[in-house]
C-alpha cells in the first residue's frame, strides 16, 4: 500500500467515515507494517495538537494553563472526529513497556555489560507535533519559550527553558518529572529527557523502567525508583539515588557506574566520581489503615489488609493512601512477584469514594486511565471492581483491558446498555476476527446509574466458563467456544484506546472506580459474597 492511499484511509478514519471494508483494510496494513503504525500514531498526535490549539476541551488537566499559551492554529478543513493523543500514546507505549517484561521479574533490567538503548525513539515525519507528556501542575512558573505546549500537552522539541517557579510533568511512559527553575531541558520521547541546567526530581514507577536522563557529560538509566539531579551553569551534575538503582555512563570514556539507593555521584568533564556522602533512603509508605472514615471504612481497611496475604492476588488497587493523590500513582497492595508495585495514574481526577475519607478515581476524559503491569499466563482469573457508573458513552465501555495484541488478550467492559461484555482473543481465529464472547443482560439500567456496585467476573479456561456477578450474586454465565489462557501485560484500568477497527477504537468509561482486584484463580461463590459484604457502603 502506498503512502498516499494510507493517508486517504487515515483521513477517513479521523473523519469517522471509514466503512467496514476500508476499516479491515486499514487494520491489516497497521498490523503488517511498522511504518504504517508510526504514521497512524504521528497523525493522532497532530490531530490532538490542532484540537488543543483551537481551544477545544480535550483530556488532560483542566487546571493547567501555560504562562504564555501557544498561538492558536485555526484549521480551515472540515471538522474531524479526533482521538486523544494522550490515550493513543498510552496504548502505543505498551509496545515499549513490553520490552521490560520479556525477562522474569526477578531479573534486573540493568545488568553489568548491558548496552542500554540510549538513542531516542524514531521520530515521525518532520513537522508533526509529537506529544510526550501532560503537565500535572505548576507553581509560579515562567517559561522562556512556550512553543512546546499544546494545551496541557508537552511536545517533543528543542530545549525548553523554565525561568523560575516549579513544574511537574507526567510522561506517557509513566515517569513523573518535577523541575525547579531556572532550568533547561528537552523532552526526547515518552520515556527520556535531556537536561543541561537546573534541578529535577524523577519518579520512575515499575512500568517505566528504562527511563533515561541525559546530562551534559553523562547519561542515566533508571531501574525504577526516585532520584534527583542538580546541574550548575558549567554543566557539572550531582546525582542522588533516593530510592532504587541507577546505571550511569560517562559520555566520553563509556565508563559505567551502578548507583545504589542512598548514594551520590558527581559527573563533569573529568568523568564520574562516586561521592563519600550518603543520603538516607525514603521512609517506607505509611501504614494504609487510616484513623478516619467511620466504622464501615475501618472494617473494610482491616479486611483488605488481610486480603493482601492471598498468594493468588495479583493486583489490588485500594486507592486509600493519601500519598497516592500527590505521588501520581496507585500502590498495588499485592506483593505478587509477577506484578508491578506502582500503577501510574494518567490524568484521572481524585474524588470521594464509597465512604467519607476514602479516595476513588473519576474517569471523565479520553486520556483518563491507570496502567499496571502483570507478567505471565493464567488459565483462571477473577476480576472485581467497586464502580459507580455515571455514563456509558460508547458502544463499548472499558473497565480493565489487557495489553493490546497479546495471545489471550482479554477485555472486561460494559455495553452502552449496561451489559457485561467480556471478550478474549481466540487461539484459533474466528470468522470476522471476533473475540470469544460472554455477554449478559443489563447490569446497570438507565434509571439506576450513579449507585455503587461490586462487579465481578470469573474465568476458567479448563471449563471455558465465564460467570458474571453483581453485588455478590451470580448474574449470568456463558461457555466459550475455545479454551484460552489469559495474558495481561501492561494492562489498562479505565479508558482504553485500541488500534482503529471502525467506530469503536476508543473504549470510554464514564464513572468512578473505588477499588480494583485481580486474582489468578476463580473465587468461590462464598468468597465473592464476602468481598461484597466487606465493601458494601452501608
């Protein structure tokens, strides 16, 4: 397929006029050619940039306004149906994240003699704005140049100068970067920046392992954790490993030094020098049991801490630690070795949960989502979430999705009518490319939205059985046509963006999620009833 014809298909896709035959043709091209996928994501970035510059409300953080907004670009072409760049990047980033999960979790990503991928990711065709991060907040920020912003999005481009104040960015790879002016830095990709002056603190969750910071005389690769760097006007840098490990490489000699937690390293034109100073590591996160919230909240907190001991609990996002609100990630209360301990929050808003004093996340914009890594293959699983459904805006409305493209990819979602829509990618393709399906009658009726519900789905590959539960009671069951083991990879809670397959490439979620659990076994009827009794609001 030539590029001109591909562009024509993309025009129709973003116009919302792609018919079924053309949709299948485009999907085949994207699956077959990396160049086509790159062109698609670049186009998504550009479309979002144009929409942001025209002042339309779209994703991101509504509270942020750059000190000097980028000049508006008025588009004279016909109105287009756009997808959010933040959402597109988050889906595409799963390909990058996947590299960190090719090895066992117990094997460090950085080993002596490894040659890290120091080069920035391949860029799309020139002239197209590539979004790499959202701005979480600023305080007294004054920018020396503001052409890098598209609304609340940060564009990969030439050096950006923060003359004074503070600014915090959440990169689409998952890392959180906090700057103090005066500072000069360049966003290189979704998981890399370079910096020539100023102070920066980098918080790198597990799914962003491999985050790179380039200094004037060295490069730093993070294995996950927290570190900060101060660079003076002459380019000399002092690097502190606050939490986790770092790999530092001298640009001139190629010498590598591994920095352990609490150690300090100096990097200048003479090379790398490990300091004799030592910084105390971060104190461990405070105990999750709070003192406020009432009797029901206290009972739930006690029960959920006991639940964390279950060896089959893969993911437990409690959304109950006050530090999570400012940290930019959720704590996975499970200690299972196959899962990440932190789950980055992409632009979703904190709201009150089931009880006063209990947190929850509201999913209102296309970019709102949470990413969590789950390694391995599973023949059984149980999904559980306390949700408040406020709106079901799409034909399909995502709750929890596996990483796109995996064998055993699974979709846990609701239809526009409030029905369970559980699907699994088949081992043997079915006619029309459809997934194995387990649907139900409406779970949430139109007149009963806005109430808290416990939604649970169990999956057993051996029996090919899927059972849906609502508020502790069995709601429906189905038998699939094939037995398929599930994989989750870098999974998504909340809004999810899939490769274009017609009208339903983006799976919205309109509501609030208060708690999410994922097990590697089928919970019994008694266990599901207990889960509901522990978490019911009153």
